[in-house]
C-alpha cells in the first residue's frame, strides 16, 4: 500500500533563515505531488504541484520554491523565511484517479 | 484561487444526533471528495464521488454527488465523539481538472 511521509513534523525557525521541508511517497510510481499551506483555522492553499521529476508548477508567487529531485521526493524550500510563512504545510500525492492523499503535515513557526 | 462554498461553517451537536453539511459551486465539477482533518494532522479521505447522482456510504457517512454537478452533501448518522474535526469538501472543476479546489471547511464539535 502507498504511504506518504513528511519531515520534520514541527519546525521553529527565525525570520530570514532558510527552509527545507521534505515529502516522500512509498508504494507508487510517477505520482503527481502537491504542496499545500494551511493557515490556522483556514482552508488549504495550493502552492506547487509536480507531474514528474524536475517538473514544477507554481500557483502563488512568493518566496518559496519546490523541487522534485527524485520520482517520489518533493521538497519545499525558502532562502529567507518571512513571518507570513508560518503555517501548516501539507504534501499530497495522486495516482491515476483524481483523488489526492495527504501526508501528516509539518507545522512551521517563524519567529 | 476559487474556493467552494461550504456550510455550515461550524456545528455543535450532541452525541447521537445526525449531521448534514454541503458544498456548492458556481461551476460544474467532475469529482467531489470529502475529507476529515483532526487537529495537527493531514486530511484523511472519507468518500470520493465520480458521477452525477452518485450516492456512496462509508460506515455512518453518506455523501452524494449532486445532479446538477454543482453541489455535494455529506451526512453523518448517529454522531460519536470521535467525529469531532474539520470536514472539507473538494473537487475538480471541468475547466481545470489538474487542480483540486477545496471548501472552507465545517468544524464539527460533538458533546457527550
């Protein structure tokens, strides 16, 4: 069966520091991968999605970037974090159907 | 980006009561999905709907894909304390099947 992992689970970073969040999927090949951000008590905002290695589509202009160095690895990065980058970051994958499956999330607090 | 209109925004009910929430869109959708999110965790898929009129159950949960393809509802029967959480609808609009559009969520609180 397929599983999706996110690392780390929680992160506290100072403003201006770099960021790297990792998402890995097991048990499937060539998944579509997604990064979402969820502000407290709010819905999900799509940040990036990828349909294959090296293929990244950005939804919202911001100081975040994404990369897909391997088929089942998706990384969210920033060179300099802002206070507004705080939130709950969710990675998701989908296969041949329209259904997306979410990881456990990373809680990022920027101080 | 577009968000689906989900209602109610929050519900406070007593254990054993039935719950109903719905989601509407101004656009036609190809897919409707319902997720539940517990605090501090990722959303978990409850039910997926792929055809207009489709009625699907998952235990005490029942969801329907509206005939007009612009709405969906989720019912929970005989609620229990572990039903507490935020329920999100989501779907793929016909004009953009690559991206999942989410509702604003319904926060459910169940009192014993």
